[in-house]
């Protein structure tokens, strides 16, 4: 089985295994999220929370830093750079929504980072930090192989639903559109508007409203999954040109949206 462990989840697992109490900072907005399209002209603090000042466990070799979250030309950039902070030698970037979102279409336009040991992520998550069961839906871009993206779900803490699908021309070479449509009885994943995977097994379908996360991080310990970490000689970053959520039953919000052509 591929060792797909999203960053914040890995810490929970490691901490519990060591008898530790996980300490993670998350925005705690409980109000249900409404449909939106984020084009990153600015970073609205009512919608987004910037992770800053902690890491998600011993596996992660960087500390979340607001300094690695930037905006330019309607693009969100999440960076990774050498910088000593506490017990880590690198800093990295993550943002998360304040609100939680339920069934609907989740979309992001992404140029992922390349490089062995790196993980660019677009995912939804809820868990013990919010006093909820651990549910999660993932797009994870493993920098060791940008020709593919890994899909996965967790339901009440149980994963093992990994699937690798191809990304034409590579996830790092240009912007590509990624979407998942989450319904009560079905989960569908899309790459550039093409359906690439469908989940109908109830045991693999999350049921709890979740927050949306965008992140870039790395590990020098999870070699079997991410590959051996190697810091490139040039800056490392992941770029996000658009993120959107369209609630089920609502009209699509932009022409390229998968929600415009759903059955």
C-alpha cells in the first residue's frame, strides 16, 4: 500500500503512537461555508487562515511560516526555503479556510512544486482538532514524480484508498485544473475537466463538513513515499491561480468549472 499520509494527519498518528498529545493550530469557524470563487486578488482573512509558527510532527522538516505565503498577479504562491526556526532548518507555506464545507464541487488551478521529498497538497480535512471524526479528501502532488497526482480519502481515520492518476505534461510544468465532486453516495475526481476516478464504496466516502487546505511541505524521513529529500539550488514554490467551492444544486460560477457539466 502506498504510504499516503497527509501532513497534519501524520503528526496525529506519530504523536498518538508515542503517547503524545497532538498540538496543532487551526482556525475554528463552525459556520457552514457558502459557494465561492477565490482568484487571489487579495487574501481575505474572513475566508483564509495562514498557518504560522508550528510544524506537523517529526516527519515534516519545515515550519509553517506566513513569510512563505505570497500573492502576485492574482496568484497565491506557497514557498519552501532554508531558514532556521526552532528545531527545523526550513520554512514552508500553508493556508486553510475558516469555514467548513459539505457536499459540492471543490476546484483548484495549480502548478505544483517538483523535487524529491516535496508534497504540494489541495485537500479537505476535519478531525480531532475540531472535535470531529477524521475525514479527508486529497489531491497530493509528490514532487518526485510530477507526471502523476495521488488521490486518497480518509473516513473516521481510516485511509488506504490511494490511487495515482496521470497529469498530462506534468503537474509542475504548467497550470492544471483539479476538482472533486463530493456527494453523499459518490465522490468523483477530475483532472483538466476529465473524470479520472470515482469512489462509491460507503466505507471510503467522508460524511462530515471539512475545511479546505492548500500547502507545500517536505520531509527527509518519509523516503518510501515522497522520495529522498534534496533541496534544489533554485527556490521551490507551488502556485494556485484559483480555488472554488460550489455547493450541490447551485449554478456553476465560472465557465471552466466542472460544476457546469455535472449530471
